[in-house]
C-alpha cells in the first residue's frame, strides 16, 4: 500500500499510476480534482455536494459561519471524516496507490504501507501542471496557490495536521531534481522492502 500527497504540480498522478502499474495494484485518485477546487465554493454548491459540505465545515472564506449551528457543523465534520476513513480503508483492503485523502494519517499504523510526499520548486510544478492539464501557466499558477492552500486547510480542519509538512512521510521526493520515472522507481523499491 502506498499513499501519496503532492504539492500541486509535483507529478503525483503520473508517478502514482506508474507505481500502481509496476506493482500490479489499483490506482485510487484524489477525491476532488483540480477543476473541482478551482471552481470555488459557489460553483461547487451546484455540482459536488460532498465538497460543498467540506467547504461549509471549513467555514470562513470557504463557507461562512453566519448563522451556523456549531453542533451541526461538528456533526458534518464527524460524518465527513468517517466517510473518508471508510473509503480509504476500503481502498487499503484492495491494496494499491492512494492519492491524497489524508491517507498518511488514516493508514499511519497500517503494516506494509509507504507514505510519500512529492514536492518541487513552485515554478517547475506550475509548468508541469500547465503542460499536463493543457492550461496556461497563469491558470496553473492560480490553481497552485488555491489548491495547495485548500487541500492543507481541509486536512487541518478535518484531521488536525498539515499534509505539506514532511514529518508523517517515509519518503519525500523533490520532483524538480528527481525525474518522475526515478521517483516512481524509488517508491516501488521502498514498497518492496518495507517491513512495518
């Protein structure tokens, strides 16, 4: 089992798919796409009920606190965490590579699991994301700023940790310096030799 979190544009989908293919395991994408997060709270209300609930629970600039019932908000938070935990554990039972979803926290004590953080220089990540998504570098830069912040806020609000920090990962790979193929090879090797 491998969990991967990335700083936006670090190549997690490409690396994750390669690792899954090499190990003959399923690939489990992130719960929310870059397009979902780019749309913002107002657009999400019309298209993605779960993400709308996440934004509402996060409050502030995402969903507002005006007239909010604290008990209802705590129940929403609990329900979101429990639903995500069930989904991650179901994927873990199947094995494979999980992107995001707070897998490094949820599966922290699971044996034979490798937790990976992919990072890199901001400009490199923006250029890679623009190329992979077929968007302009200006749009990718806006996505990078928003997505890195929103994904971190989700994790802080729901799980009480910052996934951008390296302390919960077994491997931290800088894809500005390590090519994606070599990053995938390193993760495959780590998965094959892990003993915990």
